[in-house]
C-alpha cells in the first residue's frame, strides 16, 4: 500500500502561486469596487483615530479627577468624561457604519473568486483534468472563497488597524517620553519580528502539509464515493474505510504538529508581551518617582498597554490566519495565472455550420511527453453526409482523430478544416455545437432527465425534448417513471441502466441536430436486444449527417460508406467491409481474430 502522504503528488499540472501573485490577485478584487472600499476605509480610519486617542483622553480625565471636587475640577472632569464618551461613541459608530459598506464589498468579491475559479478550471484541457483529482480541485476552489474572506478580514479588520495604532502609540509616547517611546517601539518590533520569523520559518512548512492533508481528504472521499458501486462489487468497504482512516490519520498528525508549533510561537509572543507590560509601567513609575509624570500619565501607560497588547495579540494570532488564508487561496490564484493549452484566438469567429465536409491537411500531432508524434503529415478528406468507420488496434489513433476534430487538443502542424473553416480560427463553443458526440459511456448530470436531454439545446421546449426522446427510443422507459422527465438520474446517471443512458445520449444528439455526428463505440456495452433498439435510433440519427463511427462491433460498421483502418497514427487501409476482407490485410486479420461479433483490439 502506498504512503498516504503521496496522495495528490500525481498532479503534475498543479502549480503554486507566489506571494506577489496572491497580493496582485487580492488587490485586483479590492480595486474592483473603489467607492465601497473608500467609504469603508474612511469610517475605519475614523475608528482607528478614536481608538488611538482613547489613552490620552483617559489620562486627562484622571488628571481632572485628581484635582478633587472643586468647581474647576468638576468642569474639567465633565469635559474629560464627555471626550471619553465621544471617542467611544465615534469608535463604535464608525465601525458599525463601515461594516455596512464592507458586507456587499466582501460578498461580491467572494462571489467573483469562486465563479472565476470555476471558469478557470473549465478552461483547462482534458489532460489537465485527467492529471488532477476532481475532489481535490473542488476542495481548492470552494476553499478559496473562504480564504479570500480570511485574508481580507485579517488585513483590513485586524492587521492594518493594529499597525496604525501601534505606530501611533509609539510615536505619541516618544514625543512625551523619548526613552519610553523607544522601549515601546523596540518591544513592539520584537513582538512583530518574532511573529513573522516564527510564522515564516517554524510554522509555514507544517501549515502547508496540513492544508495538503486536508485536500487529500476531499480527494479521497470524492474518489471513493463516486466509485461506490465498484467498492460494493468487490466487498471492499472495510478496505476503503482503512484507507480513508489512514488519510485522515495523516491529517490528524499534521494538524497536531501545526497547532503545537502555533502554540509554541504564541508562548514566545506572550513572553514579549509580559516584558512590554512590565517595562512600560515600570518606566512610567520611574518617571513619576522623578516628578516627571503624573497619576494621569500612569493611567495613560496602563491604558496604552491594554490597547497595544490587545492589538499585538490580534497581530500574533492573525499572522497565522493570514498564512493559512494565503496557503488556501494560492491554488486558485495559480489557476487564474495558468494559460490553458487550448484557447480561442482573439479574432476567433463563430463557426458557420455547413454540409459537414471534413479535411485533415498534413496534420502532425504528439502527446506531451511522448517519444514520437502519433500523427505525422496525416491527410484525409471526408465528404458531406458520408459515414466513415474508424477501426484499428488500441493506441492506433482513432480516439485522437476525434479529439483533434473537436479541438480538445490543437494540432502541432498542418490544419483541420470543417466546411473550409480552420477549427483553430473559430470559437471552441461554436465548433462543438456543430458536432454531436454519443460516447461509449455517457456521463449524465445528477439532474432531471429533462435537463440532461435538454443540455444539447438549453432553450429547447419540453415538446422538443419529448420528440427527441421518442426518436431515440427513450420515451417509453421515461414515461413509465413516476416523475417522468423530471426524474433525477443520480450522479453520472447511476439510477439508469447502460442502455437507458445510451438512449438519453442519443436523445441529446437528436436535439442538437448537428451536421456532424460522432458515435464513439456507442453500442459496445449493450445487450443484443438493447443494441438493436439503439442501432435503429442511430440509423435514423445518422441519416443526412456526416458520421464518424468508432466501433469494435462489426455490426455497426459493415454498412459504413468507408472503413478507415488505423495503425500507429496512419491509415493503412480503407474501403468497404467486403473490399477489406478480400484485401487480406490488417482489417482481415482483425476480423479473423474476432470473437463472436467483436473485433479483437
């Protein structure tokens, strides 16, 4: 059994963002709503100013009280009380008013973070998705929204106000007592440097491992849950539980390590706080003993310490929160910066559907990390309305042909044209709307049958969906369901049989009404009776369309206008079934090896 700590390391396409990229990402979102940010900043600055003035107002109040209940003392005390009350009111009013601007500001940006993250993930190629755990990707994108909130709140609500107050207290204290101001500045600097270096060099690495372990939980859980049928088929519940227990156990060890180091850092910071408390009050008492400070000054020192220590504790705690937020969001920041492998040109136009003529013109193509190109100077013409079957051994280039035609990959050289249009010169969405694909194992959404069939044409009416279902021989089984077309099919369509899923996929293709049709081994896993029903629907669907059939069953290709025999990225034979049998070439050998009606791969 592999070490659970290796889970997630098989994601070669995943990159981490730098701190500069995270800062730029955050600023882009903050700057997107300048007026809300400015209004919030103004009220928050007012709150910080009131907080900073509070120790001085408290000192003046105590000075007034120390004069006794004389008329002059009473008047001074009243003014002092009024000033303290005004500062307290200003502080709370400013913060509570400012948050009214912060709420829509934050909610809008969190919305953009997660929706942009989803958009970026959808941009990436099939290879990227194959290299990354779906569960891990989901966890990273969803976690980024809360990470943005943590970073923003930490900086704006805690660290920036804390920095302003700490600097202000230090400067104002130094203006009155240079030595005490110097001591306060040194103690605050020592605290902040301790927090920074402990976070940067003592906590950061365990924190990253902890977050990685958290991602592994999501990846493993999604993998096991989506494969639950396989787990049950092999009676492997206990085995999967043991595997998952190991992954969560790894998370627990990383969590304990991270939390323990955080506690160590906080203990050292508390020592610095104690030194600041004892030193600040002690120095003021020395000034008082020398006649250079009053009782009000002592109150100022105590109040200033309480203010400073509160903000320092906030800084210490939130340095770690900030680190965690950055670690949580950096994947989505990297997604935004990563260039997709297949992108639309700036001047890409919408594809104009025509008769369905297909041309591969001296195409070359190699998969990444492949030792040699699969296609080299590959050329082929397919006439409008022609039905062409692709056969050949596994890895001979059949599926690659379809992936290049639908532009899941870009060619390395040459061009692919449909109705005279280079597929790279049109938008991917418009191109794929003109090509209907019926795969071997249709993946349905955990939505209603109406939504699944209507996915091919979002604005289709229920009548159109019903008509497509009838043509696909799917209407009868749907009509028998208690909720009919509103029946939800389960994740990936697990509530339906293979034949039912196949007919739903065919209904989609009927509804799409695209000029080009691709049938990717669409009947290879069906029983004989279901295959006959599906084939009848397929024959109707193929009429008048350019059709490409990838199949191992001879029954689906015998009537093809042309059969293309692939071998190592080349077409080594082509013709009709009978012609190729008589040629005694690769196709004939595959036919001779056939078991029943299935070509040997």
